[in-house]
């Protein structure tokens, strides 16, 4: 496996070889009102931040908090 990638390879969006081992894709339905809250927070954080990014960050922070209390 290559240790480094060229700029052209990065531009093409090479798939992370560890994604399947380190992540699990989950689909969660939320109410429109709840999504609106995350959307408002995303707008406060910048143009490129999506509501899904905010949700992921909240979930990761909460998971870290739970691990600390185990």
C-alpha cells in the first residue's frame, strides 16, 4: 500500500481503504423541527458546514462523553 498520495490522486477522491473497518453508515430519521435546529447551527458555523456535519459532531462529542464516564 502506498504511503503517500499525489495531488492528482487526492483530487480524484481516492476512497479511504479503512472506511469499512472504522465506520458504520447509519440512517436516522428526525423530525423537520429538529433538522431545522441543526440547520440553523450549521448556518452559524459557516457556509460549508451542513446540518449533517453538526449532527455528526454532536454524536461524536456525546460518544466521547459516554466513554469518559464508563
